[in-house]
C-alpha cells in the first residue's frame, strides 16, 4: 500500500512536470511572445520580469529558469501588478475557493449518494421519477444559468420576506457559503446521483444480495452493510474528476456571486492578459487536481479490499 | 398430483375421444421459432424506436438543426441590425405606436404660474386644499414624454416627483426620484427619462421650505404609449413611402417574436445565428476529436507492445491537464486577430485536449475484440485482416464510438457556453448561445428573456443529446440484447 | 411425500402444494411454475431435475422469498414448514426462517458472496442476526464452521475476502454459511454447475457428510443426473413448470415413467466404458411459457405423442409406491405404454448403476 502510494506520487510529479511544460510551451506560442513583447508594463515590472524569467535569454534557458523556480515552489510574479507574487495571490484567494469547493464536493457527494440510493430503492415510483427529472435538469442546464436563477430567486425571496435570508453575493460569513456551494455542487450531484442509481440497481439485483436475503438478514442491515458499501464504490472512483469539474465550475460561480476566490481572480487575469498569473495559477490548479486524484485513488484503496490487498 | 393420486382404471375424462390414443402425425409436433433474425443495426434501430424519450430527443435535435439551417431563410431578419426603438423589449411587448410631432419644449413649464399660486395662498384657509389635487396628464403620455400637472396645496414650498413600475403603498415606496419642481409655483413636471410603454405610477410629494418631504402626496397611474415621429416612421419603413399619416394615428413597430436584446437586436435572429455557432462547435469539435481518438487508439491497439505503452502514457498526461484552464490557455496562445470570431481556435483547443478519452476507449475495444473467440475462430477459418476489420472490429466498436460521440456533443456545447460565458469563447459581434447568456445575465432582473431564451436553447439541446445518448447506449449495447 | 406414505399425523418437514408463479414482462406473463407440489422429509435428499428454464430455480426461490415481486407474481399455492406457512412471508413466529430454518447455497459462488466483506464476517452474520450472538462469538464460530467445511488455515482464511478464495473453497464457505444456524433444510441451487469436475465431488461429499452428521434435509436443484444418482433419495423431474415424474432415485433411473425422463437419461454421458454409445439429444426446444400448450407440454418433442397429448393435460398416473408419471401412455386404454417409454434408453441402466456404485454415500443411504 505504501509502495503504491509512493508510486502514485512519483507518477503525479511527472504529470505536474508535463502540465508545467505544456503551460510554458502554450504561453510561448502566443503570437509575438507577450512575455518579451511587453505591452502594458511599467518599467519596474518589466525589470522584475526580466530578472525572474530571464527574458533576454533564449527560450531553452528561460524554460530551465522557469522549471528551477517551480522546483522551489515559486510560481512567479504578476505581469500587471507591481511586486505581486503569484504565490501571494494563491495564498490569499485559494482558501476561499477551497472552502467553497470542499462544501460543494461534500454536498454533491452526500446528496448524490443519498438521492441515488433513494431512486434505486423506489425504482419507477414517484420519488424516482421526481429525482430523475431533477437530475436530467441538473445535467442539462449550464451552471451559470443555475447561478443566475438562484441569485434571482434569492433576491425575490429576500424581497418577499422582508429580510435577508441568505446573502445574494459576496463572501465573509457562513451564510455566504451556502448558496454558491449548492449551485456549484448541483451539476456534479446530478451526475453522481445517476451513477449511484445505476450502481445501486446493479447491486440490488446481484447474487450476493440474494445470498444476504437467503440468510434472512433484516432489510436495514442488507442496505447498510451490503448494498451501500458496494454501491458507493463507483461514486468514489469518480470523485477525482468530480473535484476537477467543481474546481472549474467555481470560475463561474465565483464570478456570478462576486466571491473573491482564485477562480474569479484567474478569469480577471485572463481578461487582463496577465500571462504570468495565468501560467502560475494553471500550474497550481493542475498540481492541485493531480494531488486530489491521487488522494481519491488512495481513499479508494482503503475502501475496496481488492485494491488494498493487491 | 400428490394430493389427488389418479388411479389408472378409474379415470373419467370428458376429453377422451375416439382415437385419442392414436399416434400423432409428426408434422404437428414441430415447433417453429417465429422471431426473425435481425442484423446488429436493425436490432439497434428497433430498440431505439421503442425508447420514446430517445426518439423524442431525436426529433428535437432534427428540429434544432432545421431551425439552424432553414430558420434564417424563413425569418429574414439581420441579427446584427439594431432596432433602437425597441431595446430589450420582451416578447409580446406592445408594438403599436402613436405618430407624434417631433419633440418640442413644453411652453407651459416656462409660463408664469404665480397668479395661480397667489390665488391659492390668498384664498381662505378653508378653501385651500390640504393635499395635492387634480394630478393629471397634461397630454397623452407617450415614450417621447410624460407631462404632469396638478393643483397646489397649502404649505408646500416644493414638489418632488417619483416614478415606479408598481403601485406605491406609502412613503418610501414611490420608486425612482425624478426630481423636484424647484419652486412652489411650478406645478407641472415633464418626464423624459428612458420611457417605456406600459403602466407607470407617478407620485408627487409636497415638500416644505427646508426641502423635507411632507406626508402629503398624490399618485397617478399613467399608461405610456409608444411614440414615433413621422420622419422616423418613414425612415424605418413603418409607413409606406409617400403615404401621409396624421399625427396621433397608429403604426406598428417591427415584430420581434422573442423580443430584442440590450442592443435592440432581434432575439430570434440572434438565436439562429447563435445556434449556428454553438451547434457547429458542438458537433464539429467532437467529430474531429473522436476521429483523432479513433485513429490514435486503433493504432495503439493494433501495433501493441512498447509503442502502445508509450502512446497510452502520453494520452494519460493529456488527460491530466486541467481541461478548462488549458482551453483558456490555448485560446490565448492561438490568439484571436481582429475581425475573427474565435470559433476555429476553440475547436482546435477542444481537439487537442479531448481526444484521449476516445483513444483509450477505442484501444480497449480493439484489444478486447481482437482477443474474442469469434475473431480467433474467423481467423482460423482463413479470414483476411480486411474482412476481420470490416466484419468484426468495426461493428463491435462502432456502437461504443457512436455513443461516445453522442455524449461528447452536449459536453462540447456546454464547454463553448461556459467559455463564452466567462468571456473566453467566441468574440463579439459573433453571437453564440453562451455569449448571449453572458450578455443576458447582466440585465437578468429587468429583462429576464435575454438570459432565458439562450439558456433554454442550450438546455434543450444538451438534454436532447444526453437522452439520445442514453437511448443509443441501451440500443447498441450488444450485451443487453441477451438480457430481457 | 404422497399421502400413501403419510401414516403418521405429523406433517412433513416441508410441504409445497400447487405452487404457481408467473412473471409479468412486456411480452405478457410467463407462467414459470405451473402447479408444483412436493414434500421433503427430515434427513432426506430431494433432487429436482430439469433443463434450464423449466422453473426449478424459481420454485425454490419462491419458497425463500427471493423472487422479486413484481415482476414475479404468486398465483396460487401453499408451502408449510413443519405445518406453518412460509409462502408470502419470510417470518415464522416473528423470526426469519431463512438462514435459520432453511439455508441456501447458489450456483455461482464467485458472485454470491459480498466482495467487500470478509468471509468470516459473512458466515458470522446469520448467527448475529438469528441467535443474537456477539460479533466475537459469531466470528469464532465462523472459524469452526470453515474448519468443518474443510478449509485449511480457517483462522486466517476467515479474515480474507472472497476474491482471495478459489471457486471450490468459496462454495464450501457458502455451505458453511448456509448451515451456520443448523437449519433443518439446505437448499442447493445447482451447487456444482460452476465448479470444476474434481471440485464438484469435494463439494458434494461435504454436503453428504454434513447431512449425515446433522440430519439436514437437502433440496438439490440440478440438471446433472450424475449428481442426482450420487446424492438423491427422491427425485422430481420438472418440465415446463410442472413436475412430470416423481419417484425414488431407483424409480427414476430404472423404471422411468415419463418419456422426458428417458430423454434426459439418454442425453446424459455415461462413465461406463462398456456402454459406449453416442449421446441422444432431445429434439426441439421447451414450449413457450407465455402460452403453454393445452395438452402435455412435452407432446411436441415426444416420440410417442398421441392425439390426446396435444388436447388435454395428462394427470399424474400412479405407477408404483410413491411413484407417478404425468403421461397418457399409462392410461389403461394404451397397451404396453410403459414398455414403450422404457424402450427409449436401454443401455442407461448400467450407467446409472455405475454412478451409484461409485459413491459410498449413495450406498450407505440405500
């Protein structure tokens, strides 16, 4: 198991290297090489950049400098803001995104498992129909539409009841987290519900559930100890991609709800063409997602004895 | 049986007839199987036809394609044309307009009104109204101007005028403050501010000399009509050339069945244009990356060995790239020159990033099918590689590929919408459903139709492709056929 | 079993009467079980034989309440365990009889055990549920049971997961689990079909030994007449949802009273080298159970079919002690009917004899 974890970690590091290289290449493929082209830079920033990225040197040298900085955990400095390091930006904005993301993942995971199990147990009865219609909507309606309508609905609700039930936008208190994380987790929850439902249906009709029934086990025990445990397995395997989906979804949600997270900052950086911040955040997000996938894999190993033992 | 044992001798059976125990003719015994044999695709099509949701989705998709391709031929409105008379108008908004004279200043505002005011002040306290009275329209309210006048009240030094879309219920709910008359003598007000057809509630509030509002107020409900001058109507071809129309007569504005956007562009025409962009990206990109994935995956699968290992490891790396971030990165890298729509960079970025899933799938299928007993059997019977590919490999991977493609389309449409929404998709003035949603969200509260229609189009299309994909998956899954 | 032998007032251990089960499908309702009656006595083995889809599994799964309803539907019938009804309920006196009074093992041991729970825990579960034993006590009993099932290093094995077991070991673990609460009846639904031939014998021997030690009655579902010859006391031959012949194992092998039984025997390979012959398949296929034929279900495939066979269903003709066959050839008006039936498989007698002789178990019992 430890060896497996180590192996995964090394694989992850190689993947991060690949991501960083791809990012570097993509940025240097920009027509006119904006890093050296220097459009909207003050001389001060320019000097900093030159020192940092070795802009006067050939691309291969620049690459080595860039990778060297990365190896030290230094993601670079801002292209448009003076004396602003990407590390600082991440330190400042990432906790907000992480809080939002964790809440959304928890919400999506719990909701998906619960609703999925429910639909399978009430197959072809009304709870199944209602939830599956909601799931189809959740999969087919873009997240920004949900975000917009949730915001609009909350404006109306707050207006109708005369006080602020939940804040419509912003960040700072627990109540600020609720609506954005619900909206953010919704699409993933719909997907997980579907997955859980098919997984549960497969398990309900499996041979070992028949065995459990033949043993005369009470239904609650069969549900808890035999069905849930096995049905939740495929849900865990897709948690990695789910976290990725939620992370990217956070761009929109942070934008709509005016949350000062890394996603919103990234979108701003993109709009201002702050190339170094784009590069730094991309590598950071990439590394973060790789780490998450590894963690989910290890978690899966703990749940599934077939993986754990072998 | 056990409870009613029959004895051989005492069996009364009405069914016994003469000759019952004669041997039966052999032709009576043969049972035939009536189920006709179907080819893989025939069978799949029959299963799909039985799936009502999938067939309905197929119709929706066909309708959507017809809308995209033939819609602009039927609805010949230029999506770029701005109808400034109807900006952000909701579908079904009032279209009739009154022809009015060109705007001229309201003379009455300048006219001395002191005499009236003095009269009011001079009159006995009993006869002076304690509230504003006779709040009325000085002339017909149109989108050109709304002119109000009222009778003064005692003790008012100034009057504030408010406007609201809903009926006020008391102080504090009068809505938008338009301004004050500036003196107690003036008891007329002219509103020129961004007028729209429909009901408006004007409130006049009396103020004291210090500028504080008094509790006395009066509210008037005004129905504002569209207004257009004769010249403008002629310009916009709302009246026939040479035709003369009297002032006050009615004309109809251009029809916008789904309203207009914030620039006064026709929503229906825009949606058709957006459909072309969204569906083109949504269909072209998946087709290309699926095709690339098939080539890459089948090559890896056929060659096998070390090459296969290397190729697949590279695919693993590409999968690990954070997809949307790299979409954005590539968009920046490929750059959008002036006057370009940004559609091609979007498609290229999708192809570069999304092929590995199909490649993995196809490789897996090829490896699996290659080892199947029936392929070995065919090979033993002397089948050539070409025959194997045509007869076994393709039919057995086509289903999976088709399903992948069907599911890739909605996710590509989603991706385009998402990128356009955060401003990284197609560039203005090219409209896609995503960029229309992005525009619409800004005025979501006041003009929800600008967000609702493009969002609805995205949702319906994605829904239809998803349901069709589900149906296809069930229909093409050969393993499912033996079940039931 | 039949009333002829029920000399005492005591009801048989398990008695099933006129069981009819249907399945609703989109194509109509399938009459999977069409009036099945049988009984099982303590310590005896009843084999239910028939080809795939004849309703033998549905019959026992209905008894165990394992048939999902819907789409399944119980049309009629009663089943009593020691005189108490078990049909349509899984409870006797508020307690689940499944696992405690009747244990069951299934065809495919690889899929019949929960992949994410240790073998020991799965064996301990019925003890915890039915006897209220503690986790620990049940688990140590599970180890003993595994030892009884001849699993080496039972203590370590109990902590392992199903994927670490071989198929034969899993089936023995399944048996250990089924008999954990010492049930009066063990239902074995094709217990050896998915196993290698060498392992089949081990599993059958284990079942036989446990039966001797505990006096458990066994209902053995199989399509393998070799297994029947080795294990069974009584045999019920099922065809198209009905029992077409019922008798002792000797009756079935030496005095077959139904052409289908003869056909089955002719289709069975013999392990007697002196009786070299080719296998004789039964031509045609079983009738469509969406609309079963009005007459004898076997008529279309029967070489001796008569006109009456396609018009009216034969009653069970009693042809001997506890032996009946549902075939019109036994009617008094048909001369030499039984001889006709038996003429179908002359050489098989030796095959059956050999199979029985090779099993010391069978000798002990008979």
